[in-house]
C-alpha cells in the first residue's frame, strides 16, 4: 500500500479569518468544510489540499513544517502578503535561490521563494 500526500493542515484559532487570508494569498477557492475544519481547492487535479483545523490553543514556538510558495516576483508577493495581514520574519538566499520567511496572521510560518538574482 502506498501513501499519498492529500492534505497539508494548518492549525488555527480563527478558522474563517485564516481561510480568508490563505484563499486571498493563494487564489485558491474554498472547496469544503466540516465543523472546525475547512479546505481550499487544490491548484491542479491530484495536487494536495491546504486544510485548516480550528484548535483552542495559540501557536507557540517555530513551525516544524511549513509551506513554500514560489513566484517570479518575490518582493511583490511579500508586499501583497503583508497587505493581507502577514508579517516578514527573515530573508535568506542560497546561490541564485532566495526566499522570505513570512508569518500568517496567527504566526504560522511560510516562505515566499524564487530564483534568479537576489532582489534585495
């Protein structure tokens, strides 16, 4: 039996606010919901789904797993994410690959990454 990656689940306190943020950031539409859960449509058929699970406790500590979102214009997407309520945590580069570590409105880290010349 083989395992398939179907969902990446993000814990959150405010389910509706997190779904709205991530939907606006990724352009993915809300696909479904159940009490305390919601999920966004995958980018392509067979792709994994971003899901949200409402939990009572606040985030504490650094994420051990995070999403990497790729783009041709890292700084433009960082600006857009910030306007949507995210905050910038750190900037990193490795050879011609660079990324900005961001935090969503509840503090969950994710990266916005791209290739080419470092834009900063």
